[in-house]
């Protein structure tokens, strides 16, 4: 039987490309967006998320096979933190009971390579504490100062990738048989980046902080294909990952060793377990 997908941000860019891919495969797609969607909804506040979840589950007939959360903003405002973090986490939590009714439920969200960039730990912590009022107060403080406003977007994506990692192995997701993962694009050619890429100076400024040695700026389909796989039945064991599909920016920025945490784990349960193995 055809699978049913709920896709946020389906009206533009990556969400639109993903919806088009799935529709071409014969899937049923319920698009959620501010406009041009099956469900018109504003994911920036709790009421809009609740209404969006209820309407999307209704439109899907009560059972949802996969949720793909693409809706997002990139401006240096508190609204960006609300949509990029709570517009994903709260919506997923609300749709989860309908997902659990599927034979092969999946959830995939769009983070960013910006999750690797400098951020505001106070905002990341406030988001991860799931206290929206407190988090938005921190974000508004950052937004008020031009020096810190640009930390809001990377902070929202760092918190989102950490939320995925924190939740994915727990009872609600892995325990319910639902793979939960994220993709992290580099610079994708969509309306979100159109202004930035419109001038050679803008493009050079972007390229200085988002190195993409593999094929440069990417089309939305390069992310859509990954989202289709992550949310399809083939994905049975990927859990809590952020997949950097970013032309190489993760590799360039983080280098060849993201495993050394284990070398430094002296005194932790992990180090004790290794010591026993070696004995
Ligand atoms: P886009 O602007 O083309 O699409 C984003 C969509 O989200 C729009 O249709 C918009 O209406 C919707 N949206 C925004 N606020 C909303 C709200 N309050 N309620 C409901 N819908 C809302 O941008 P895109 O490039 O396709 O971005 C999709 C996702 O990919 C975002 O989460 C973005 O942060 C992420 N991303 C984009 C890039 C890039 O270079 N374009 C890179 C990394 C990550």
C-alpha cells in the first residue's frame, strides 16, 4: 500500500522537492506550510503546532507512515529559534502517536552544517530544556545585539541535532520502532539562500564559512533523496544520526578524527568497560 507522509515546509525549497519525489513514487503526501499546502499552519507557536498536527493526522486518515520536518527560517530573530527547534520537536511529539500506528514508521528532520558553527550555549541549553518561554527570552536577548544575532540559527540547529541524538534511542522512538534522524545540508540553492548567493560578494562570504569542495552549492534534490531514504521502509537501523550531506564542509571543519572522545573517556563507564575488555 502507498505510504503516507507528512512534510512540513512542503511549499518551498527542500520540502517541496521532497514532496515532489514522493508524489512521483505514488506516495500520499500531506504538506504543511504557511501557504500553498494541504494544511495551512504556523509552526512558530504551540497553538499552530497543535492545530497543524491534528489537521495533518486527520488528512492522513489517522495513521502516518513518516514525518519529514523541513520548515525553517534563517533570519537572526527569536522566531527562527521557535520554528527551527519547537516547530520540529513539538510537532513530532504531537504526531508520534499516529506514527506509532504505522507498520513502518519513520521520522526525519532537516538540521544544517550550521550545527557545527559557533553558537550560543545558553540558547542551545534553553532549547534542549524544552522551556519555550525561557528559550525565546534568551533568543530575544541575542537578537537585540548585531554581534550575537547570527548565533541564533546555528544554535537552533545544534539543539535540534542534539535533540534527535538524545531522543532517538529512547522508549518513544527506538522503543516504538521509529527511526528518528536528521540531515545536515551545506548551502542549498533555494529561496532561503537566494539573496545570499545573488552577488559574488555574498557567495564568497558564504563560501568562507561553508567550504564545499565536493561539487559546491547543492540542489534541493540532493537532500530530498536522502530524506526519502531516511523516511522509507529500507531504513530499519539508522538511529539518532545527523547525516552531513554538505559537499564536505563537516569533513573540512571537523577533520579526520571525530572518535577521540573515547580516548579521553578516562574515569567514565566507557573507559571502565574497555579496561575490563583489555584485562
Ligand atoms: P525555504 O525558505 O525554501 O523553505 C522553508 C519553508 O518553511 C517555506 O515554505 C516556509 O513557508 C516554511 N516555514 C517557515 N516558517 C514557517 C512557519 N512558521 N510555519 C510553517 N512553515 C514555515 O528554505 P529551504 O532552504 O528549503 O529550507 C528547508 C530547511 O532546510 C530549513 O529547516 C533550513 O534551515 C534547512 N537548511 C537549508 C539550507 C539552505 O542552504 N537552503 C542549508 C541547511 C539547512
